[in-house]
């Protein structure tokens, strides 16, 4: 998708304008200043990434992968 957008600079500018419009409309509908809304979204994104990373490490550590490989005969 990103590779396709590199070939079309107009599409990049249109997408950027649509994201700006959606951000400002959502901030207005929530009656929150736009810079505060942007920071809150960024912090939420970082928090979700951290949770996903920690869950990924907990659920997919090397020990369960070894058990899976032994159980199903998958060569590693």
C-alpha cells in the first residue's frame, strides 16, 4: 500500500488532508483542543503497542514454541 502511494504524490496529499480533517472534526466533536487530542492519541497508541509487545513476549516465548514444535513435529 505504501509503495503504491509513493508513486502518487497527489494521493499522499489527499490522504494527509483527510487525516487532518478527521482529526480536527473528532477533536471538535469531543470538545477537546486539537493538540491535546493528538497527544492523547499518541499516548494511547504507545500504550497499546507496549501491551501488545508484552503479551506477545508472554504468549509466544521460546518455551511454548518448542512445545508446539515437539507436539506437531515441526522442524525448527
